[in-house]
């Protein structure tokens, strides 16, 4: 089970990459433009923060297979490391995935709303498929259900493609996606940090500290009493 951070904010990436067992970063054009800086410099800085082994997913903007492939080759060369080019599941996108598979450039298929879109992307050679859980929910669909369907299809037919669930608005969606068997999730910084938060955990730590200090004194720890 992989946990990725869906952001291009350098401060947030530094903080969570240091604190949490983050397996990589996903970005998209909307996330990139929020940072209001040079695109390729930003992506290179993200790579320098997370290192070469962790995944970094960056999306193309071309509308034809040729344009997408050209972008993918450029990004793969410039960014390096464990890199995945994100490609939407359009007709031209699927064509580009087939070409890039032959070129050994790793692909994550994005903007997925249905399990059958995921199936076609998997057959085209995508290493990851990215269903948008909350966006599916917002159109009266079942985002976690789509995740579950794709996991079942891939297992039934022996696909190596993995499901990277995205578009989360709360931690319950993430929990249900995990229970549905997703191989990975990606979420914004505030959602990732909420995975640990619970008032009873805070209360327990405060009570442990209070009891200890009542006995041994304020500021005392196990290594200095």
C-alpha cells in the first residue's frame, strides 16, 4: 500500500516527506499553476527533495498522441528517477500510452471515472490507473466502488497495473478505498495529516505526560530521571 502526496508546494513536500512515510508525489496542471513559478525548475526541485527512488507523476497537456509522446520524452529526460507521465484516458491518450509502453516510459492513466476506462488504460500499458473518487461521488456515482471494480478486474485477468486512487475530500473515503483493495492513494497535505488525527490520541498523550510529571517532575523524560 503506497501513500502519495498530491501537491507541488515545496514547503509542504519538505515537511511531509520528512515526517511521514510518503512514497511519492503526484501533480497535475491545476496544482502546478498554484505555485506561480517556473514549471521545470519546480519539478526538478520536487525531485531533489524526494530523491530519485520515490515516484513523481507529472501530467502532459498535449491533445494528440504525438504531442503527448513528445512531452513525455522531454519530461522523462529532464526529471529522471522514478518518473511517471500522467496521461488522461482520451482516445489520443490511449494511443500515446501504447507508444510510450514501447519506449519503456512509465505511464499513469488519469482522469478515470469508470472501471472500463481503467481496463483500456491497463491494456494500453499503463502502470497505474488513477480514479477520481470524490468527483465520481459528486455525480451520484460510487467512487470507492469504481476502485473496487478495477482491483477485481485486474486480479481476475492478471494485469500488473495498479490502482492509484485520487480525489479525496475526507479520510473516510481513503479508508474505504483501502478496504476496497486499492494499491495506492494520493491526497492533499491536509488530508494526509488528518489520517493520524484523533482527539482520544491527544488526550492519551496528555494524560501520560501529566501522570509522569506528577511523579518525576516537569520536563523529565525516561533518559534524564
